[in-house]
C-alpha cells in the first residue's frame, strides 16, 4: 500500500513538472538559502541570508507569500527546514534534467510521506491490531491531502512537521508505558528519549508553532503513567534538552543567531477574531473531507459510536481524538499559514481515531456488515483517487 502511495505521489510530481510554468519563488529561496548554509555561508532564515533580490537574484523574502519575516528572521521555520530542503540538491549540476531536479526537490517530502505512513500503520496496529493498522493505512494512502502535500513541488510542504508531530505524541506515550517496569529511568530509555527529541525538533524546526506539542505530551505521559511522576518529568526534561540541542545544531552552533532566532520565532498564532470568520471553518472542513473523502462518512460514524458506546472511550481512542480537536482549534485560530500544518496534523490523528473505533466495531456481532461497509468505502475512495490522478 505504501508503494501505491509513493507511485501516486510520483505521478503527481510528473504532472506538476509537465504543467509548471516556472520555479516557485519561495521554493527557490529556501533551497538557495539551504545550499548556502551547507557550503559555509549565512545561516538560513537569518538577516544575512534573507537579502534583497538584487543580491541573490531571487524575490525578496519580505514579499514572498509564505515567508513571514521580522527583523530579518524567519518567524515560522528554523534553518533545519532549509537544510533538509536543500540537501538532495547539494551535488546536483546543471546537466541534470529539469524533471529529475524537481524529483530531487520533492524527495525529502517523499521520504517524510512514506515514513509517516509506515509510522501510522505501526502505531494503529499496536493500538488496535492488524485491522486497525490497515484501516489507518488505507485512509492515509488514498488521501488527496497527504498525496498533494508530498507531491506539491510548487508548495512549501508540511510533511516533515506532520511526521515529527505524530512521532512526538506517540513516542512520548510509548516511553511513558515503559515506566511500569522497575528500571533506571533515563539510561534504559535513552533510545526512546532521543526519538522524542528528534521528533519534536522535526516538528518545531519545520514549524515553530508545533513546539506546543512539548507542553501537550507532558500531561499525556502523566495520564499513561500516574504512578511515577518524577520519572515522567525526568524523561520529558531530557527529551526537551535533546530537542533544543538539535535545534541549536541547525543554527550550526551559532549562539547569537540561535538566541535571536528563538526570540523572533512565532511560537503560537492564536487570533480569537478568526473564530468568527467563515473561511477558517471552510478550510478545516475542506481539509477533512476534500483531503480525505472517505472521512465524510467514516468520521461521523466514528464520532457517533464513540460518544454512544462506552467501550470505545478508552485511552487509545481518546488521546488521538483530543489531539485532533486541539489541532482543529489551533488551525481555526490561524486560517492562513501555519494553519495548514495544524490541519494536516489533525487529519493524521483522525485517521488513528477512526481506525480505532472501526476496529472495535469489527469485534461486534455486526462485524460482517461493518467489514462490507468499510471495504466498499475504502475501495470507492481508492478508485476515485486514482481517477482524479489520471485526469491531472
């Protein structure tokens, strides 16, 4: 299924290549800055790198639609975002065909997309069994939002941030579960702690506002392991320290630039007035239903089942639903960027929630009816998605 997902993304990249009228200015700017930093130049997203069009031959970052700059600092992304975007093109020369260059440009998002799908399957399978894992993976692999964001070489792409957000939450839950065993706290869990820190820096490094996950995972960990609060806090503190060190490394260990970058970062975008704007709700609904048409039927059924059937209201279903609800609130409060990252993160957690509820329904006496409905819904979604790609 992941191979089919990857092929869909590559197909859409090919279509984008055929219809592209020219390079996207934001995309060209982030790659240019990333390459400059890799080669020992200015740190990406800082005043020295965000120079004028006359100096770089590229549009000014201050006029770019997706870049918000204050005092010369990128307010939304750390240098990690630029470094990852530019890495595949470090050795690329002018002799490489344009189509291959576009594929190289999209390769980080392709990697993140496949790894997010694999992580989603693994987590859902561990929580709900094989049925839950494959339901979640099927929802993901034929989601237009997940394909379009990976393959949209003319867009900034958010898959690195979304994979980091997903990994932060479920790796933190996993490491909390291990505390029921009477082992040494930090040394025994150093691999998982490193994964939490790496996931968090991947999320926050690509979108500063997703750093709110650092606060969210702490109560989740206390919820999972209320019997060892000191151990939970020690692991959480160590993971945050790891994330900060990795974020500092993205600035190539320049303390002054790192400090100023943190001061100029927009850690939260919360505009109460946005809740009264209809476009905020349209964007959220479009992400849920246009981003995954199968959720148009599956999500209402899952919600009705969850609130009407006590058996489904356990931690494995409740946690992803709560995270999805929080991401929805944050997305509504930021109708433009970084709302896109919040909406995509919400969508992934909804996949987990829906797969969990339907896995529970498959264990009831109506399992044959549920299986038939699921198979019909997911098959129709896959066919519809393929037809839409064929028409691109």
